[in-house]
């Protein structure tokens, strides 16, 4: 909850404990003040489970079909809903994290609560890094827990549906991603967070700089530069870099098997998108990519800029 500009904030637990563990309590403060960080993913997960229950009427038929399929096609047929839900929740948590970044440093200047927080013995570096910890650490953890819990609820609901229809749920449990590859989910969340680090840091820097409409300032300048490059030089190097940075993390961290990629491209198979999701993690490829390290350097520079701006920008 933000402090009104005409009110004098009273002492709080975070304020009392901040001198001893400033970073920890700063992160806790962000979670206390921005409950939407975990409420929105939970709401999205609830909607996904309801949608799964509505679609589960086809589940007994799919289980009967799966008996005659090879392992990859069986996984694609029975785990497709889990893959879609995981992708949806990752997208939702990413959007929530992006919105938080735009508001994190702008909001405290807008409501002038920055005057109170600057009166505490907490440095600008600690404050900005604690806010950066939300998209870099907290949101991936929230995504993992919510996805795992949602998959488990879906699995339990599907089990009840199958038992009610006289079908065995054993094949469904054997294909369930919640038991089959939780480490792949962790790997995917970590690599996605690292790959998107410069975008996250850019949003935080814009939040520290913008006087108003931080979303506009975050989006418009890159689009203008891309348009100018295209018109003046007939090239789109920056556009390609931005596109790769926004949606290229998967191809950097995973290898899609040739037959799955062909099925996804041609629309063959029982569920081509689920087959494409069933990719192979390749941490060596990800770690050895120069784009990963360049992105981290850029992210570090933008976070340093956000700290510098927070130290010098006045309340709005």
C-alpha cells in the first residue's frame, strides 16, 4: 500500500528492522505493498483449471486413443493441456513483472512516498536491487510454485473424471509433467529470466526516469529508432535484436527435435505445439551464447543507471 502524500507514515516492522537486514525487508515490503504480484497469477491459474474442467469431457476418449500411440505422440496428446497452462502462466507472470517494473520507481515518486523511504537508513542501491529482485527472483519462483500447483490440481481433477468414466488414470499420471520434468520447468524459468534481463532492467530505468506515462516511454523510443533505421538505411538490425530478445529465449536454451519442429511447421501430429514444447534443454548452448553475456552486461549497466536516477530524481 502506498503512503499518501499528505500523511506522515508511522513506524512499521519493515522500518524498524531495516537497519539490520535492509535488503530482505525491502523485498518483503515490495510483496506487502504489491499483492497483485501473486494474486494475478493465482487468478489466472484458477481460470485455467476451470477451463480444463470444461474441456475434460474429451479426456476419456483421448486416453483410449493414447494406447495405440508412440511415446512422443502419447505425451503430446495427454500433456498438451499442461503445456498450454504452463505457457499461459509464464506469460502472465512475465506481464505482471513487467508492469511492476514500470511502476516500481515511478510510483514512489508519483505519490511522494520516496521522501519517507529515503529518510530510512537504506541506500538507493539496496532499494533498486530489492525492486529488481522481484522480476529476477520472486516472479520466477511464483511462476514455478503456481504452475506446479496448477498441474497437480489438473491431474487430480483428470483422475476423478477418468475414474468416473471407468478409465484408468495410470497412463495420465505417467505422462504428467508435474512428475516427469519439473527440473525442465526450473531450467526454462531461469534461462528465460536471464535472457530477458536487459528488458527488465530497461523497464526499471525508465520507471526511475519518466515523469509520467512510463509505459509510453518504455515502448515508443525503441519503436521510433527501429522505424528511423528502416526508413533511413533500409535495414532492421535493431528490430531483429529486439525481436530476438523478446521471444528468442526458448531457442537459445532448448533444442527442438527435428521431427517435432517439422510437425509443428506442417500442422501434423496429434498436437504439434505440445510436441514443440517437448524440447531438450541445452544449457551448454545457452551459457556459451555471446548474446546471453552481452545481455547481462547491458542489464547491469541499466540497473546502475536506475540507481543513479533514483538518487537524483525529484518527486513528481
